[in-house]
C-alpha cells in the first residue's frame, strides 16, 4: 500500500501536552465546572487539519519537541455538528511557525482563513460564561500525525 492511500481523506497533525500541562488544564475544567469536558488524555492542539493529503508529514509522527505556549483566553465556537465548543486559546509564536512550516513544506490546507492555536475543553458545553482566572503556561512534547478520518 502506498503512503498516499493511507491519507486519502487528508492529514491531521497535532501536538500532545506534557503531563503537568494536562493536569493543570484538567484542574481548570473541574474548577470552572466545564460541561461535558473531554478527558485530559485527549487534550491536544491541532497543527494541521488538511483535507488535502500530506502523507509525507508522517515523518514527524512521534517526534519529541519542546514547545511552549500560554493559555490566555477561553472562547466558545460553534461546532460543525451544531453544538458549542469551549476552547482554551493558546498564544505561541513557535506554534504558529510550526503550522506555517507544515503548510509550506507539505502543502497542507485548512477550512479556516486563519490558524488559531487552541485546546478544546468541551465539544458540547452549556450556555454558561467561562472566565480564565489567570494565564496558564503549558508545554507541548510530541507531534502526532495521522490520516484524517471521515466525519
């Protein structure tokens, strides 16, 4: 089987967080009583979500990386399924540069005009207003690359 066949629907790349960062975000979700929170092991920030296949990006899968960011805001976004997502906005020039690298080197595309680094806390939150009590430093440790799954 060819590498291109494995990514026939596109390519998804994300960055995983270190354990202390996951713990702090999980604690934040509990503190704020986030409705339908995702499990801390599922926390990530999307690097690319490209409907255009970028199978060569798999060369980065499992690569360890030391990348810092700051959670600086909580935002609600509509989801494609009609629910409301709660996301933690991540401020990181390094992350933006890495997204640009993947986009340029592998020709990754996006459904959105601008890359907005974030970590999803809930894919189906309630109407409650959520306020970030303070900025939160976080660390990313591993790149994960896989075939984009059909929705």
